[in-house]
C-alpha cells in the first residue's frame, strides 16, 4: 500500500547562491526530504521570487555579486517578517564568522559556515519549519 503522507511537502524553500553546483546540491538534498525548492543564483532574483510568492524559509549565501546575502536578509525582514532565514558563508574579504555574526544580528534564524554537516543542516531546517525528521 502506498503511504501518501510520505510524499506530502513539508514547506517551501528558496536557495539563493551564486555557486550553481552548491545550490543544486542543497536543492537535491532538500527535494529528497519532500520540500518544495526553488533556486535563485543571485540576491536580486531571490528577492523577486520571494516578493512574487513568499517562502517559508530562505537559505542565502552571504558573499555574492550584485546583492549579497546581508542585503537579502534586510529586504526579507522588511517585507516578510515570518519567513525564516538561514545564512551560509565560506569566507570572503572577512572571515566567515564575521559575516555570520552580522547575518545573525540582522535577523537570520540560523547560520552555517562551509563546510557543514548535511545532517545538522537538515535538522536545522526541520526545527525552523516545525516538521518531523
């Protein structure tokens, strides 16, 4: 007998990252967990997606051209107060911890530094969206 509950979507997630391979890795991991997932490859497109059809959770990389993840967090917090945010950084001009501290102060629900454990990432998402693992 087919268990339909197994296939129910757990929430809508937007991944914003200019690293296509990493964005697809996250997307595939979350699709396998029964989330609806969209990907934007820069912050400008991500905000357009969010404004058109808001997400339950946005995962944004911090260091990106055009609109960085800090600006994404600020924009989302202005218009969609209940959207959860996860910020990811692998460093850049500053150390990863500096970017993530700033992201947390500006409204990111959780932060991750690359590389991170996939199980911890999935657990964080399920906690933020109040879904069973």
